């Protein structure tokens, strides 16, 4: 369990996240992921990094239960860790290809939105449920995957989009059956890794330099509103409705009043 790095082929490194049961990363997980991506990108023998995950889905965002248990210290740690992990993917010296299966939510959008390419399985879904979790963030990265007005509608409703829909918008390179995902990812990574190592690094720096939005600054701006929500109390109030503890509290209220939320 944790973050591991392997090299299945010359010039290609695979950074794999494995935090059962749903890859909701704790504070240390985001820091480990950032360190692994940065270290791998500095390896002169690597020309492409694949970002992958084990388990039911690619990424379920931050560990809400950790924040519920530890409060503001965990919230601050998660925000800092997410910012560093997202930046590590974007600033990695070589191209990063995201291998996405199952769900890709919240912080997962921050990772794939900052990746250079995405290959997804047919069962992959993408979304930012932050408003249901008492937080804000990753609209910066969602806006790199879908048109602006669709981004707003998805963000406000916490709905998800399928891999096929994102492929239609041009943000997913290929959509393949789950069984063929790794092969499809390695096919693209192999083509990238076939380039000269020095030149591919210059290309990555050049392309980042012409991006119209500073993704690090944009995300940090969004995080300021997460802090505002936390300080104002609404963040915690909404977050406490999440998970089993939230269900138990809701059931208790219903039992006392005889009414549901409707």
C-alpha cells in the first residue's frame, strides 16, 4: 500500500498509487506521490512517466475521514499535499500520461488535468464532487478537460462525465476496454519515450510555457475559498454529512423529527 515506482520498459517509468479501498489519499499519500513523480522525472534515463493506480478506481480525492477525524490540521495538510502533487505532475521534466480506470474524482481531476495525455478505460468517469464534500478546488484542472460552460455545470451539480464524453472533447487520447488499458498506455508512452531525452524535456518546458493559465496559481486561488468555507463553518457542516458518520447523524435527526430532508 502506498506509492511505488517501476520501469516496465526502457525510458518509461510507472508511478502507481495504491491506497485501498478507493484510493482516497491521506495527507502522506499526496506528499509521497509528489516526491515520486518529481524524482522519476529527474532520472535522465526516463523519457515518459505513466501515472497509474491499483484497485477499484484511479483516484477518489482526499481522505475525507482523515479530515473529519483530525480537523483543520488535516485539511491544511491535504490542501498543501494536493497542490504539490498536482504541480509535480505538471512540472515533471518529461511528459506524464495518466492511466485512468473506474472513478477519477476531486484530486484525481487535479492529477489528470495537469497530465500531458490521458488514456482511459471504458468504465472511467471524471468529476469534481467538492461541493458535496464541503470544499472547493480543481475547477482549474476540470477546465482543461471540458469546455468552460460544461465545466461550470459539472462543478455546480457534482455530476461526472464519461471517458467517451471527454474523448469527444479531445482531452482523452484513447478509450479502451479495461483489459487493454495498460497496453494502450504503454503504446503511447513508448512512442513518446522513443524521442531524444534532452529534446523531449525541452518540448515539455516549451509547451508549459505557452499555456494560457498558470495552473499552480489558479489552484491556490481556489484553495483560498476552501479555507474561507472552513473558517465560516460551512465546510465542516457539509463535510460532516459525508460517509457513515453523516448517514448516522441524518438517521438520528429523522428518528427524532419523523421527517427526512425532503
